[in-house]
C-alpha cells in the first residue's frame, strides 16, 4: 500500500537554509515557515522489543488539536497551534511563538500493528507507541547441550 505525500517546495531549500543559518543570522525560508520549524522538527524515535516509540515536542497543543495516523510504514503527526491570545490596549514588540498548522512524517522500522497504537500528550510531549507484529518481535531460542 502506498501513501500520497504532499509536495512542499521549501523542502529542497531547507538543507541550504540550515547551512546558511549556521553562517549568518536569518534564513532563506519565509518567516511563517521558520516559525513552525521548531515545532515540527523536534522528534525522538526508538524501539523496544515490543513497540516503536515516537516522542514529539508539541508545546501548547491540546490533544484535540493533534491527529496521528499510520499508513503502511509511515507515521504522520498533524496538528495546529492556535493563537487564542489577543493583546488589548497594546501592540506586539516581538512575536516568535509558533502558530498555525504543522505536520511531520517518519518511516517506522519493521512491521507494526497500526490499529493498536496509543498516543498521549503530557507536558508538551506527544508520546506514540506502536506495537510490533509478532513476526517482528525478537525470539529467544534456548540452546541445549547433548
């Protein structure tokens, strides 16, 4: 089964932008795109004998504003950071907190049971556990002597 991925023209520019950011302040990407890079880039993934675990940084995101899906071996996290705050009787001098929609897709190693995946958010960290299929779990074979 294949999945359709949305083409993003800025993806090709990101490696160049990262190199330029190390040399000079600023970026080649538009400001609205840079604002979300801190949200959709922070991700840890590891595996245990039983499951593949993904932890993503999603500060300020409510559980109802996050969607997690697994299609084939691709895990996708989509969400939105809503800007509820409005400044009354004043104006912003600096506004750097990320707002808007974000998405991140990663390939999962091995065979997993997508229908048994679990996800929860605690303290701004989204933790997703996707159990491995029985065939993918390590088997220990005892060696006997004669």
